[in-house]
C-alpha cells in the first residue's frame, strides 16, 4: 500500500546479464521500511531467461519492465528507465547490488528535512571478493581525480533534467560524467554516515582497470571544467599516488613478515607430526603450502613503480594534458590492482596461518599429555640431557 503523503521514489535498474543477482537486488527493495516506491527495470539486450521470468513471483504492480532489443549501454539504459519513471525522487541501482532496509527511508528523510540538498548517498558496504566499508567524501576535485561517488544516489528529479541525463558518449563510467556536471552546477550533495548501500565486488563486475579509467573521454566532454580546476586536480592526484604507494609498501612488508612466520610454523608443525608418528599417535597431515607461484610471489611481479606525471599546462596542448590525466589514472589503477591482489592473498595466508597455528597447538598438547619432555626440548632446540 502506498502512502499518499510521502514522495514517490523511482528505483531505476539497468539489467544486462545479471541473472544470478537481480532477484536478490529486487528483494532488497521490497524489504524497505519505506512504502511509496516503484521499480523500473530496463533489460538492455540480455540473453535468456528474461528478467520477467526471473522475477515472476515478485509484485508486478510495483515493477515496470522495458526492453532494449540490443545492448545500448549503461547510460542509455539509465536514461530509458528515468523517462519511464514517475517519481519525484530517483535512485539508480545496479542489478547486482543491494540496499539496506532503511536506505530509502533515511535518504528521503534527509531530502525532506533539507530542501537545499539535491542528492543523498550513504557509506558503502563492499561485499563479495572484498569485505570493507567505503566512506567516499565526494567533491568536484576528487571526482575529477578518479575518486568516485557511489553509483546509487537518491536525487531529486530536477537534477537529472538540469544536466540532461547520462551522456551516451561515456560507455563504461557514465556516473562519473553525470555527477561531474551535477557538482559543477553548484548542487549540494549529502552523505549519510552509515553503510546503507551494498556494492558487490566480484570478477566480471564493472570495476576493472579498463572500465574505470575512461578518463580521456570524460575529460574531453568536460574540457573547460577540468582546465579550470587542473591545479587542484594535480594536488589530489599527487596525494592519491603517495597514499597508494605508502599503503602498498606497508602491505608488502607485512606480507613478507607473515610469510616468514608461516614457513617457520610449517617447519615446527612438521617436527611435531614426525615426533607423534614415532609414538603411533594419529595426527592431521601437514596441509599443502598456501604460498605458491599463483599467490605470494606472483603478487609482487607486477611493476607498480610507475611515476605520477605532474601537469605543466602552460606548455601543453589540450590533447597532451588530457592524455596525461588518462595515463596517470591507468597507472594508479595498476597500483591499486597490485594492492588488491596482495591484500586478498594476505587475508587468505593469514587465515591459513591461524588454522595451522590452532592445529599446531593441538599437537603440542598431545605431546604434553604423553609427557614426552625430551621431544618438546628437541622441538624447541633445547639440549637433551640423559
């Protein structure tokens, strides 16, 4: 049942081959503690089964389905969904992401309380391949420096109309271009300090280096805006580079130390297993080494020492500094990809270390129970006295 005294919210979902996730996404909308919403789903040339078939048991009264016969891209799908919607407030939501039950209630409340605010977003809980909370502090300079705003933002309908919707020339990251133009208009945007949006990170999601570094196209579409803010962009870019370099070196050092401890523990564990086997005591075998050519060592193979290039625009043609901005962004994402890989392997190694340590303590307890003090002394390299 719809509340007549609350604004209608249109949830816009572009759908392209997200078959395994879209039902969960739509269910997260139906669990909202806010009743006055509609869902507009644009099937952007996906393969079968159809999104209608997947959502056959959902409340069809609240959902509008629209089909693109061919894949026209994210910007086109978002625009189609908007023009088919009726809400005073609009929120795009990707077909593989989720929103907290309080997302609409909290975001709508902020817009009703603060009429000078045009849009509201929340902190982001990233899940899937990565588990972390992201708290973006979106500003114009940060957005132009590759520090994005979440794609799921609740905004007033006139925001879309004011900037003319999503730019069809921007294929992979139309959100960046869209919000650049919104920020440039002077619109005020507010963050809720709570993770109410859940972004799914997985292999194949739109977060690869090649998909997030569409910099030249975005700059070319907003040339004057970038030129006017180049000095501030350079400051943000330089800080971003220094932070990723510091974090990457710190992570590498920590990984090396953990790996050394892991190898040491494996050797000690092997000694315990050998001593127990001499006394016919059953003991779990030493698990295969986690550290191999696909993990520990290969994570350091990628060259991440590329240097950030400061811009001296007085001596450059426009196409030159546009190309340098794009190059800087790609170098940054190469560093970020290295960081993400090592971080993922670090977490797996840490889990393996803790599991191995737990089993090691169990085996030590067996030795203690058997009162084999001489074996314990041997294990810890103590001299054995007869």
